[in-house]
C-alpha cells in the first residue's frame, strides 16, 4: 500500500495518478490488481450501487461497511473513504469520530471530504490526529439541493476565485491531495499549478496531476453517466447476456 507521502512523491515525479471508485471486494480486487493508485469508496455508491437517486441518503454505516469490503480486498492501492453527507460539518467532534471510525474500524487509509470554508478547521484537526485528508472542490454533489443540479462550477470569476482560495486553504490545512470536479479546464489547470499537493480531476480537463472516475461508469454498468465520463467496457451487456444464457439453459433443460 502506498503511503500518502508516496502518492505525493509519485505525482511530484510527474507520474499521472489513477484513481477509481470501488464499493465491494470483488471489484476492488480487480481495480487493485490493475495497478490503480487510489481506490475511493465514494458516496457515489448511493447512485452507483445502492439504488438511491443522489448521494444524500448514504449513511456512515453504509460507507463503513463498503469500505471494510474494499480494504479487505486491496493489497496495493491507497484506500480513501468518502465522508457521507452530515457525517461532518455539524460539530468538529462528530467529524473526527466519524473519520476515525472509517480509519480505525473500516480500514481506510485516508478520508475524502466535500470541502468548503467550513472544512478547513476540520481538515487541520484530522491531519493533526494522523488522519490523511483528501479535499474535494468544484462540483460537490452533497450540495445538490443548494446548487440545483450537477452543473459545472467555477464558471464565474467570483466562483473561480473562491475555488482557488479554498484549494490553497485546504493545502495549508494539511490535505494531502485535492479532487476537483466538473470545473472549466483552465481553472483546474490553474489550481494544479498553484498547489504542491496532487490535484485529481473529474470532468476538469487534462491538466491535473491525475484522473478519477466512478467505476460503474468506466466499466459500462451505470444506466446513465455524466457528460464527462467515458465507458471503457460493456459490463451491463455482459451481465445481461450471461443471465439470459443461464435462463435459457435452465428453461431448455441444458443446465444442470
Ligand atoms: O463519490 C465519489 O465517487 C466522488 C468522486 C466522483 C470524486 O466523490
């Protein structure tokens, strides 16, 4: 397992970082064996595998359980667990306890927090306690009800300035890396140039230090994908074919 320092060093050496989500042991094992640097147990599990229509209902119990499955199946990648909506931000004590639980009980190596002015102090506190933090700026889907949709962020000069400032403040607070989601390519490039820690983009262009996508989008299992995702396989079709072949074999008396 690489340490967060090794992830920082690899990026400083100019290696593009690869990050993918995973939510269970079999897929985490495949992602890990493929040499992906960072596995994110994202709260995107809400849409991707739990049947919710947003990330908002995802609970600490769900993230902890899925993180445990991923951590048990992962030998080489850094496992980052996402802090679900309202598991932080109410009081710093609650945020510390929930982040600690994902490290101590579930086996994550770091936590990711959808960031804002309210998470600078928490990031500092967690880092002081030895809990590595990945910050997340730009489109932060836990603010769905405030933003009104999964729209591109940082498109006005004020928004872009706020993202640049928050990125710097989270680096100063000790975050070991930053995810920047669905912002203009030039803003992501500026933030990447501005920070020493690795910036990992999603829907943020080619100029970041690494890329992250949701696994079910990449393998072609999701029913719908965001505009910036790319399908590199057709697992939905493969599953449908296998299930239909099984059904036909049983109904036709060929199996068992
Ligand atoms: O929850 C998630 O999977 C994420 C990534 C899309 C960055 O936050």
